């Protein structure tokens, strides 16, 4: 049970990181441009990831050469995210931007689970998951209006 609670807290910390990173990147994008903002964010991420990788004794980095192309190209999603942040933040505000990001993440997550995409175990869409998505949409609307 303690491990499960710790895992939940780590997930919330990840969400908080997105919640802080997105408006910072959006503000940066307003100053230097969306693509430049994405570059700076990913460059600093590279530096921090390299430091953490060294601390972790390289993990299995040598196996990266065996990854499928779509895994090696996953960075495109970061660029898409930062471009969307730079469009939505100044027009809709931070709350609506984050709400839209969360809605998009949840909807893709439900589809990935339902179809078992990308090696994820299948978790079919059922009434309770549909109710959760609807509740999230209503919550996003209420928070962002």
C-alpha cells in the first residue's frame, strides 16, 4: 500500500512539473519564439538527463541503438507540446492551457489502454472510464471558464 501511495505521489509530482514547466516555456516562447523555447527546454533537459544518467551509471543506454524508429522520434511530441503552449497560453491563459493538455493526455491514455497500443496492456473502455473522461471534461470546463 505504501508503495502504491508513493507511486501516486510521484505521478502528482510529474503533473506538477508539467504545470510549472508549461507556463515557464510559454513565457519563454513569448520572448524568443516557440521553436527556440522548445530548443532551450530540450537542451536543458538533455543536460539534466545526462547528469542523472551518469548518476544512474548509464542504465541501459547502449540499447538505444536497438530502439524502433518511432521511439527515437518521440521528441517531436515535445516540439508539438511547446508550439501548442505558445499558441494557447497568451490567448487562453495558464489554467485553460493546462486543462487542455490534461484533457488531451487523458483521452490519448484511454485510447492507448483500450487498444493496447505501444505495448501497453489492454484496459478496455467501460462505463466507469467514460464517466471519468466526462467528469474530467466538466471539471476542465468549470476550472477554466
